[in-house]
C-alpha cells in the first residue's frame, strides 16, 4: 500500500501522461462520442451533424485528459471524467451538461446506473464514489464515498444489468462485486463476491445478458492477455479464453521472459453473441462468441485492420450492427502533433456471429461510414492526416503508459526504505 501511494505521486510529471483516445456509442446508435485529451467530440448520427456541447452546470470545463466516458443504459445520460478531477454528467437530448462534480483525486473510471438515478466513479487511490442525477442542483454537485479498494488503482466500473450490483476491477488482479444499496449515499457495506483468477491487472469489464439470464454474466479483460467469464453472484470462474495466444501474440521484454500483450478493451452485443476484444500490438480485433447456456467463450475470427491501426478503445450499439474503434492519444511529446485520433468501423458483425464460418466482416471505408466525411472531420480532427509511423508511435506510447501505471515496480529493500523516508506524510513537521 505504501508503494502505491508513492507511485501515484511520482506519476504527476510535467506535460501530462499519455492518455488514450476513447469512444462511446449511444445504445441505439443515435450519436457517437470520442474523447482525446481534454476534448470531447460528439456527432449526431440521426441528424447527420456535429454537436456543440452546452454546459449548464456552472462548473469548470475539462482541462486535462479525459480517462473515462460512457452512455447510460437507455442513452439518455452520458458521463465524462478524468485527470482534472471533474465528473461531468450530460443529457443527450439535447446535449448539455447538467452537473459537474469535483472529485478529490484524479478519476480513472465512471459508470451510470441502469435506472439513470446514480453516477458512480472511481479515483486513482481506490475509492469509489456515487452522486445522484435527480434532485436539487446542490445535491447533484456532491459525491459520497461508496467503498474502497485500499489504494489500488481502479481500472473499470460496471453496474449489473439488473441493477443489483456494482462491479469494480483494479490493478491488483481483483474484481469486486458489491451489492448496490437502496441508499448508496450511506455507503455500500455488503460484498457479494470476489472474482479471482487473473494473474495481471484487470483492464476492462463488460456484462452480457439475455431474457433467459437477465441477471447477466461478467466478462473481464486483463494484462494476462485473457478474457474471462464469471458468475458474479458466486464469483465463480466459468470459462477462460487465451485471446493473446489465439491471436498469435507474444513479446519479449528483454529479460528472457514472455510478456503477454494486455487486453485494452472489451465491448459486447446485448446478448453476448458477439464480443469484440482489443489487444496491445494487434492491428485489428478478435471477435469472440459467448454462449451463456453453455457458459463458454470461443474465438470466432481475428479481423485485421491492415496497416498499423491498433485500437485504443472500441464500442458498439445494443444491436451490434457495427463495431466502432479509435486509435490515438494525447500528450505525445515525440510527435509533431502531440494529440490525434483515427477512427475505423467494422460492419457485418451479426452475420459473423451466425453459423456462417466463411463470412468475413467488412472494414468500412471512411466515406461509407454513417455520417461520412463530416463525422470523420469532427471526430478525427488532424488524425485524418496521420502517418503510419505516427500510428505505431501512438500504439507504443499507450502500451508503455498502461504498463507504467498498472504494473507495480519492483524495488530492492534499500530502495524501498529510501522511498519510504521521502514520503511527505513521514516527514517531521517543525
């Protein structure tokens, strides 16, 4: 715990940390949001136009890297949060910010309850907070602590489809399933289960459910290059898919050890028939199928994007018509353009999830994407002119940033004692 506190302090260096581009798709594919650095870009897919965001909350605008974005289950709400310690809640019809919560620490994850009444977020010291979306203005500007992971960076938050649980993952390989209370402002004191089995940091979470299984099952991705299927009520591991091995990825870290490429993101169709997985170093995505009746995961296809496109974030609507992906990052000092993003789309996922093993999903050309070049210009900005070597540099920078943040450093006993002496809270005040 002591080392974690030190490392958090050390990570605040000049110029900011490399921050990956993120994407979120409206559940009904009505709109699309991309964040890059402190900028939030939104495009209306119904009206075929870019959206100018209005902030009625009276709070400050995002001024540092946005680390988490998400739509609510019905698409009426959207949340953004990040390194500026701001959590902003937006309505999507029309798009306007209705509340801004100022967190105590930098925010690493955010989630909206399925009934839309609460927004929960996690900070980099392992505390999960909750704020309301209903009620008076002052109530919406405050957050209450819900529970904590004891100084371990929380990497992902998800509410279960039935609203009974809130699930949190951290860099210490843990997934915690907590009963979401009727009055969350008094804290969440009942742990339902722990999902244990990953051998590296847990990077992402996603739920899948059907009418036969409305409570849902949990999918998790990790730095151990696996995607795992869990029963959250019992914490039981149902199946493990060695995605990195299936994709043929293996790296050498220079110490004669194989380092598994981390799972960077997971998104699923509502019924779990399609699970899209992004992996470090893979110029494309791996498509899985999740059979909830058999409680199994299986690889359908590996879809290559060609060139050097390594997704940093991906998402799809509930209908799973298309898979939307971005690659990009901000705070890139080695490049002429310190911040850019590139967007790609894959179509035909439903056919891919059928019995037709010969079907190949199609990578959509820019001018054939819904919204066309207007969407590309709005969401990519200068990323449209990115060179192949720039995309490779982005992938390597994001990979290094994830490892620096989520993999704990190993120190000798002497170095550890020296670091303890330098801690601010250990210094004697005169």
